[in-house]
């Protein structure tokens, strides 16, 4: 079991991140015509206008919350914020953003799998991706209940130490979370696997979203009527 734990939380993250980065680059270079979100609005609008914004706002909040929360060194916020305070903020913000993403994803799932026309054009990779996202979100929300049993921030610090050890190539990373609850480990595994399958799904369009930030500073485009 020690070998499996060390592989899943000390080696597997690097495999997933390598496939995530290199796979995205190769797909952009070789298959640019597939680099899109595969919009299906023309076939069936349904509750897309509600579900899509909820999912995107929620999932972006969850992503950046994880990014900032896990990778911010404890020494930077320790002088003005206790670990238990940071944990409470993470639980509340994660619960809100995760809940918003979950509602949006459920709406999109019902729309996608409840309509025969949409289901017929949905490739197998998306039939796997959407339920995978759902289960990952549910696991993430379940960690809120696990966190409520230790409000001293100790487990949160271990998770942060693990994430920071991964990005700094610390070989002892897996040891930080050896004793944490199974809910956290499952959430980490499913989250890492999401990065692994990312380049092979419609999710690659996220890169284009980040790349379009420059449009915010672009000059106004004047469109004249006839």
C-alpha cells in the first residue's frame, strides 16, 4: 500500500501534468480544427443560458481558489491570518463556488443526456468527461464535511505542503498526506486524472479563454448599420 500511495500522490501528479501540458501543445499543433468547445446551441438550447454561466463561473472560482489556497506559502499569510481562519474561508468559498458549479453542471448534464439529438452527436470522450467532472465536484464538496471535524487547519496545512512539494519537485510530497481522510485522496486522484484526460476533450478551449484576456484592453470596434 505504501508503494501505491507513493505512486498515486508522488509520481502520478507529474504524469498527469506532463500529459496535460504536452498533450495540449501537441493537439494545438496537429489538430487545430478540433480545438473548440463543440457548441450544440443550434440543435437544442434548453437551459444552456442558465447552466453554462453557472458552471463556468463556479468552476473558475473553484480552480483559482485551489490554485491560490494550496500554493500560497503559509509564511505569507501567517502574520495576519491563522490557519483555522484560512480553512474556514476555504470551506465557505469552496462550498459556494462548488455549489454554483454543481448546479450548472447538473443542468448541462440533464440537457445533454436528456435530448436524443444532443446525445447522438456527443462523442464518447464527452460522455466520460461530464460524469467525471460531476463526481470530482461531489468529492470536493464532501471534503467540506471532512474538514468540519478538524477546524484547527492542520489537515489544510498538510494538503498545502503536499501541493507545494509537488510544484517544487520534492520527493517526499506523498508523505504529507499519508494520514489524511480518504475523501481528500479520492478528490486529489480524480482531480489529477481530469488533467490527464484534459487534452483529449473539449476542455482544451479553456486555453483559448485564457488567451483572450488581451481583448479586454483592445480598442473599441465600430460597427455601422447600413
